[in-house]
């Protein structure tokens, strides 16, 4: 059985933010991405302009996907081949 974390808990844990990762990956604007525990990569279809836009995109993903985010989301300068969309 998969446990589904509420959006508020993920937000509090910093999982809905590219906090402190934007500068390391080239910064905004960029593609908002995250990995799941199954090593699947999800990225926005378009570049996001800032942290709030990236967070909003992640919130559009299904709960069964966001419940398995592994690590912090990050910003990528280019969208990885094979990345999933939400």
C-alpha cells in the first residue's frame, strides 16, 4: 500500500520547491524537474520563471506521483530526454 503525503506536508518538507537548487543548475528560467523513488524523472513542459511557478507546476502532478518524490526538485537548463510530464 502506498502512503500518500498531503500537499501541505510535502510543502513543509521543502519538496515543492527548488529551494537553493536553482543556482546550482543554472537558475531560472529553467525546466522544473524532480525524480521519484522509482528513478523516474518528471519535468515541466515549459521553462518556469521562478520558484512559485515551479511549485505550482509540481502541484499539478497526480498525488500518487508526488507521494514518491525522492530528494528536492531541481531546475534544468534543458529538458531531459524521456522525462515524464504531469
